[in-house]
C-alpha cells in the first residue's frame, strides 16, 4: 500500500496527498512491485535500495547510495496469542532531494500516531527530527511490550502454582522466544543509534541530539529489561521443571511402596494355598480369618517400615 502525506504549513496538520511531492512522507506498507517502481521513478532513489526492504529478514543497519540513505531498524510486531511477538524490519530512506520514505514489508502500527498527527512537533519537512522521532517511538514500543510480557509472566507464575498444565509451559516457552528476538533486535538497533549519534550520517539540528540521546537511553533500558525478564523466565521454567520432576519421583516412590505392601497378602495366600499339609490350620474353620489377619498385620508392618524410610 502506498500513501503520501505532507504537513500543511498553515494548519500544521498532516494532509493526505494524491501525488508524491518534495518534503512529503512516502508511506509504503507491504508495497507491491508497481508501487516500488513508481516511488523509485519519482524520487530517483535506486529501485534496488527500495526492493531490499521486501525481505523480512533485513538486519538493522545504515546504508548510503548516491542520493539516498537507508536506515533499517527492527520493530516489535504481535503475530498471535500462541507465538506472541516477533520483530520485523522497518526501512527509512532520507533523500537529498527532500523525500522521506518509510517501508514496512509486513506493515506496522508503529507509525499510526504519525499518520494521525498525534506526535508533537512532527513535520514531514524536518526529516532528521522525523527519523529520530520514529526511532524514539520504536524504543518506547519495546518498553511497552516488555511491560505486558512481564505482567503475563507473573500471571503464568500464579497459574503454575496451582497446576502445571502443558499449555502454560508452552506459553512460557513462546514468551522466552519473544525475549530472545527482542534482545537481539534491540542490540542491533543500538548499533544503528550509535552511528547516528556521531552526526556523520544525518545532520542533527537543535534539539535533535537531546531526543536522540533519550532514544539511546530508552533502548538501553529496553535491552536491560529484556535481559532481566529472560533470566527471570528461565529461572521460573527451571524451577517448575525441577518441581515436576520431583513430583514424578514422589509418585513413582509411592506407587512402588504401595506395590510392595499389596504384594504381601498375595505372597501369603499363594504360599498357604498350595496343596501341602500345614497342620491344623488346614482343617481349622477359622483358617481364612487367621490368614487374613496374618496378611493384614504383615502388610501394616511393612507399610510402617516403608513410611519410616520415607517411601510412603
């Protein structure tokens, strides 16, 4: 999808354009080949530079080519309740002929506040500021998602204290996978921010350096949060794996003890039931009760001994 916006200098609001003009924002979301070709023809950006962003596995980096600079970052994206979040690349191209292009191969809600003109001091003509505002929004979105993940970890922990269902453990595994994606992507984004802070990639105007510094701080905070939550989650899963294993051992130990106790009457009755003379017990009318009493007493004795040894 191709959309074009430009800030109205009179109303300071974002207007939707029917054509691509200088100082406008070209918003490409899951673009087609035709849309990429159209943007390349109008903005004079190398088509190959635009086409690279069709790959979902593009890594965060900065790449310059002729009249355009491509900045790629990873942004969080919710895919499903089962698989949680993953990260997808977002490409930002700043051209020397005053075009600002964003390319999201999978689409993203990260730019919705810009599209709705909610972000303060947002102007399509201020390209350096616009870029840093997008980076700042991306860092804030990671922190927001990480807060949600931590609340979910606590909820799962409360659930696991009551019962250990496979679904809960699988959900924790998906959450841990999300944290791995986030940690990797945030560190790569941090590398991009470090290069931008040098001032050699884009020109930083008044206030841009401070905003970029805030973005770097938020990114470092998100990295620390993702690492901490991952360690907490790993500790929880290891603890419950140990608890499950211990419970299984206790069950097996109990079943082994019960099997030994219940085998005593079987042994006694089998022995006394053989076709062999056992004296008066064979002709005694109370022999069945005698055998039953012997079996019960023997079983209770063995059960008491096993209980003392911790097997029951």
